[in-house]
């Protein structure tokens, strides 16, 4: 009898493998070094100074000693040794469900003076179907979770001179906030893929210029989402983002600079500055996510998201707006919004440098393109839309600061029948000059006349 796989155990195994991949990615360049080779500690300290997107954690840094422990475990047991150890209490409920955390945060946010035990008591009274007897809520755990969301006064902040004040701009598009939230997992190509919700929020009106689910949170997905938001709602003066890799990318900084948008990064470990964005994500989890649990495709998710944002959220009274709806506030405060010009898409094109090979081709993401023969051996800049698949992209070729042409996708079969132009001293001859070049002899001309009759049927 074939054993039945427990979905919970399968998901846990996937998470452990994801953590192992992250850990190996950090120490990958160290595993080939000898255990006592000089320079390892210096490399570890350099890595410890960087920030990372750590799977399953809100932390952004990894200590050098922790990395050294991973390196030691890898040398002892290989890749499998990097996976977190299986819990001895596997199968017992330990983590607080996300929806429960959102309810607790909602209550604490609306009533900051409530103590943690009173927050728990009110949550159980208002949501008995969600907070069943099986959900254990320890005060220390709830306090830690709310502190991570900036909803409690931390002891270490008492007596300091940190000046934290609520703020709100008085005109639309003065400031946009943006962040990424984990979405549901989807089956794509026969395997499970994590989805991500990329969203933008206008600080003045709480309106959502654009939000979309994607299968990655990287720059290639974030920039098209920003472009779509700008086309729909105009140009923001400021864009306030987190410190993730997509938000620190050169391409995002360049796009914002070209459009005159001030790119502002939040301070690490300071969730207070992103409170409005966090509250919107909480609303998404409480109101939208329960309705899309059975969504099977990315398109279905995005259709449900768009219908909810435009049909419900934008027209619901907002406590932070004094009971006004985001749509009404936007209508009142959007008179000075700057709309983009027709060439706004140029600011979001990726630039990569390539050198044209002797067969007049360049390669981009595994796809070969042909360029002008005069560029052979020259460095060129390829500009393209990262949101399109590699085999369907329009690729611009730039050289010496000027747009030369659109690259043509290599057609190897078609090139078999193309008449080559001759060149002299590195100068390509035009088609008329090529016509004056004598043609070569055909194979039948090399055959003795006595055999020509017999070969006629062959050729």
C-alpha cells in the first residue's frame, strides 16, 4: 500500500530546503577553501556586514559565527546538513496563525492603551471562531509579534531621543509607499511556486495606485508594477520603500532618477515608518485572502485582487481618513498630479553591456540576436523590457550613446539562404558593390564534359 504524503510535512520539507539553499548561497564561495586558510574570517566579517532576505525571518543580518557554523556543518554532512533540524514536537501546534496575528494587531492598533492580556481577551471575545481553544496565545509571544510590527513601546526605546510622529501628506502623489507581501502558493508547471503581492499606497489618500501578484519579488517584476502604477495614477514625488534587494537595485534607482522621483529607503528594523503599508497588508490578509484560497492561477489571483481593490477597498470608509473613502480623498486631493509622458516606458528598460562577436551576434538571457556587421568586435548596450520573456523581447542596440537599430533574433536556417556581403579593409560593401563580385564556379563546371550528361540528373 502506498503511504499518503502529509501536506504539512511536505510544506515543512520545502521550507527546510529553502533555508538550506539560502545558507549554502552565503557560504558557497568558502566551501572550497581549506579550513584554516588565511582570509576566511575577513570574508565572514564582510558577509556579516551585509543585509539579506532571510527565509522565514524578519532579521536582515547573519552573524559571522553563525556562518562559520554553517560552513562547519557543510564540511561534515554536505548540503543536507544545512537544513534546519526537524522539530521533536513536529505535528503539535506552535506558531500563531497569520490571521490571528492580524486580528491582534488590528485591536492593538485601534486601542494602543490596551495591555497585551486585554488585547488577547478582546480578540477571543470578538473572534471565537478564529481563536479556538487549540490556539495558544502566550503574552510574551504576542508582545514579541506586536513589537515587530511597531505596535508596542519597546523597553530599549524608553528614555531615548527618538522622535517618532505620525505624518500624512496633504496632496495626492506627494509620497507613495511600497512593499511586498507573501501570497498563496500556486502550482506552476507541475511544481509549487510562492507568489508575492507587490503593492503601492498613496500616503495622502490611502488609495492603491496599483497592486499585483507575481511569482518573484525581484527587480524584473517590481519595475513593471511601478510603471503600471505610474501610468494609471501619475508620477509620485517620493517613493518610500524597504531595504530588500529589489528596492536597492541599480535599475530602480536609475528609473526613479530619470522620472524625477526621490527614492527613500526605510531605516532597517524600523517598522513604525511603514505602518500604513503594514495596515493595508493586514486588511488584505483579513478580507481578501480568505476569498482566494482556492485560486489556482496567477491570473485568477490578480482578477480577484483588482475586483476587491477597485470595488470594495477604495469605496470603504477609512478610519485613518476620518471616515472618508480613499476614492473620495483622491478625488479631492489629486488636482496637481503629474501625468507621465508617452515615453515613460523608456525609463524602465534594462541596460546590459555586450560585445558583438565575429558572427555579428550578441546573446541575452540565452537568446542570440543579430546586429549590424559594422559593430563586430565593438561594445554595445542592449536595452530591453525585463517583463517580457527572453524570446519575445524587443532589444534596442545602442553604441557610443546613440540608438543604432533593433536587434534581430538569430534565424540560423534563414541565414543559410542569405547572400553575404563582401568586405574590404574592415569596410562593409553595400549590395550594389557585392553584385560586381564574380560568382564562383558551380560544381557541374568542374566536371569533365564527357561526364556532364550522366551527372545532369543528379544536379
